[in-house]
């Protein structure tokens, strides 16, 4: 990092993490969560998992891994619902960018096909293990040097992944890994550091990179899912697949350029 970070005081950080755990419990208690509820729940899980990655160098690896696994299980239970919503939104994005009437009709066919595949919400998952472990290890009130080291390790991971993503032969999986760690870094900055004006540009670039990588991931998921739409005309599937591929290639180039900005975070 090129400029010093200002960290919140440990008691305040502990309070923020405790609020996240309470928030997750409330989200899981919802009887009929809608798309926004599911999105919020998954974001909460990712924020808590970013906290785990910030402190995992301090030891107690087994405890942290158990908590991380519990949080991942919760998020994964709702992944299909999230994917169903995001896939439909991705097709709407392609439809809005399509000028021809036939192209928009093809997108509508695919959208209708996707709507028939919407899964049912899973039962709530017990989070006692995750709550117990995260609260227990958070109660240690990690000092600033511990947080600073954890943030440095996350930054280094992002920078390594960014260099790979900027290569000529970067794979979708490498971009996906970069996306995950860019999110973790963003959430860590949000949870434990005081926003500073000189760093706002870098943080905005980080958010923009995360969004670009997210859309690349969604387009790749859409291309995979098209094969399962048996009742949609082949011509419509081919058109939407080609549109998704073109947009993805353009975004990959943008992500490769943007990933070089990770060195300035």
C-alpha cells in the first residue's frame, strides 16, 4: 500500500463484527426471503469470511477453517437462488444493448426459459458454530500491527492474482479468483479502516474492478446455463451466447487494465 491506513480502535471493530453476526441471524430468520434479502445475506457471509482471512495468519487455523466452512455452507445454500436472479438480470442487460427486434425477441425467449428454472429457497442453516468461533476469536481485540499484516497479505494476494489476470492467456477461473479476493480486500477496508480522502480514488477503482469481474462471472455462468434451456429455440440460444461472449471479451480487457491499479491500493 502506498499510503498509511488508519484503523478503527479494536473495541469498535469487535462491535462491528458482532453486528454482522446478529445481522446474519436476522437474515436467516426470514420466512420468505426475496432476491434482495438473499443478496444481503450472501454479502454478510462474505464480509465475515473477509474478516477470517484478515486474521488467519494469527493462528488457531482449525477454528477459523471451521467458521469459514460454516459461512461458506450458508452462502452456498442460497447460491442457486442468487444465480437465478442474476442470470435473468444479465439477459436483461444484453437485451437492453440489442438494437434489432429479432435480437430482443431472442433475449426474451431465453429470459422466459430462465424464469421456469427458478429454484426454491432452502431451509435456514444453523450458524451456531460460525457465530461461536467468530465471536470467540474476535474477542481477542486484534492490535493494529496484526490487522496491518493481514491487510498486507490480502493486498499481496490481489496483486499476484491481478498480474495473472493481466496476462494474455488469463482464464475465467483466474479472473474468478481475482474477483473473490478483490471483494475480500474491499470488505476488509470497509470493516477495519477509516475512509481517507486521498485513498478514495483507489477504493473506487477497487469497487469498479469488482463489478467488472462480477459481470464477467455472470456472463460465463449464463453461457454455461444456456445448454439447459431445452424449450428455447436454438437460434435464440446461439444469439444470446454470442452476445454474452462478445461482451465478456470486452470486459476481460477492461479488467486486465484495471487490475494494474491494485498496486496503488
